[in-house]
């Protein structure tokens, strides 16, 4: 009897040690990368109140880059009482990361209380919108710029159906956006589609989706994105130049000054990777678009460089900075060994 009891205790001890060992492994998740209380909530439940901050990944990638991680984390920090929903095409409803794999950014974002990583199902998303017939007839593999075009379509459908604010994954949030129905000016009389917000079922977005289909041409860069927003805004109102730092108002849509999101314009995008003295305050901005599409040189945030972008990471996405940003020798703070960019 005593031997049986000792054997049972030994088995329990070994199982406990194995479980604790698994918890200490660097891979992000033991059973799933979604906490149970999050995985049970579908997009409708998360987005139903129309107050969500929405991000999109239309490639199959499931491990966000440090910039994407910073964008999502900074939004969660600025909007702590609102769900930050990251739609990822590479996820399925039962996604489970491979054992012994390293997904530090996925793990980091999954651990933030108001961040939700959910699958992107375009077919279901486009149902009951003008985009449905277009999507069922398109041959995605033959389309030019498909990742961008499908993202342009998805963001329109999500915000039209559920409301909220859409942001590109290279936008760092620094303070709350006070406007409800808004577009962001990239330049005078020209709208971005990298950030916008509307209440659910807004007529402007429905008309944008109709125009998306009627004038579809994936060969013209921006035709389904900022060009679309700009031509539809011109239908809605007579665009004028901005006066000083004042926003424009047209019917029930605000057209926000370029300083709100684009204080550094795209020809000057490299300035984010330079040392500034003194550093800009960005007091007139709600968020900063880092123009990652322009970064064909692969410029990265380097720990200890004192560049503008490093200091933005330290202030607005401290978890990402702590866990993912490497120094000139390729080291992450608190870790040994080299790492990939």
C-alpha cells in the first residue's frame, strides 16, 4: 500500500514538473495563443458596440512584425476601454501555434486584455454588401496588388457593418481621436484610407463600396484606397484648402487636417529613423503614420539609437520595445544570443 502511494505521488510530481517546464518555455502558448475568455468571442460580439479599433493582416502571416505589434499595442494603450480587434487571414477559428515555435509578438498581443486576434473570413465579411458579387467573381491569384486591394475592401466592409475606427498597421496611436465620422487628410484636398472612423451603416461607406466595384482596377495603385476615398469625398462636398490647423466639416463627416496623422509626409518618411533635437511634441496629432510601404530599405528600430522612432516605441508601445526591439549587436534586452530583424 505504501509503495503504491509513493508511486502515485512520484507520477503526480513528474507530471507537475513537466507542466511547469512547458510554462517556462519561450514559445508563447501551451495549448492555444488565445486566452479562453477571448477565443469564445466572435467578431459580432466584439464589434457590436461600434467602438472598436480595427487592424487587418490580409497575408497568411501570423507573427506580427515589431512595427505591427507597436501599432496594435499603442492603440490598446490609448483606448483601454475599447476592444482592439486584429483581423488576420492566416488564422482560423482553431489556430494553434506549432509546438516549440517562437511567436513573441503574437504572444505579447494576445496577453493584452483589450486586444483580440481573430480570423479574417472575407467571403463572410462581404455578405450583404456591394462587395459580395465582386469577391465571388474575382481570381485573387491573378490580381495585381491583391494584398492591398483585399485590405482596402475589407476595411470598408468591417467599418460599414460594425462601425469603429480602422487603422493601418504602421500607425502609432498617441492620443484618442475625438471625431466620430471622419476621414483623414493625407494632404490638402486628398484623403487617406489608412485611418478612418464611422458609425455603423454609414451611407458614405456604402457608396464607397459601390464605387469600389464600379471603378475596380487593381493595376492603378491607390485606385481602391485613397483615390477612392478622395473621389467619394468630392461627391459629398466641395473640398477646400485647410485654414491653419482647423479641420473641415462636410455634412456629418469630418475631414481631419494632415497634422492629425501625417505630420511627417511620405517623401520625408526617413525622418522617423533620424535623431531629432529637440524632438517634436506632435501636440496636434492623434496618431502617426510611419509610411512602412515606403521603407523598401528595411530600416528598423534599433535599441539605443535615440532616433525618433525608437523614442516613440519606448513611450507608446513599451512592451513591444522591451521584448522585440534589438540593439546594434542584435540583442534584445534581458536576452542572450542573436536575433532576426
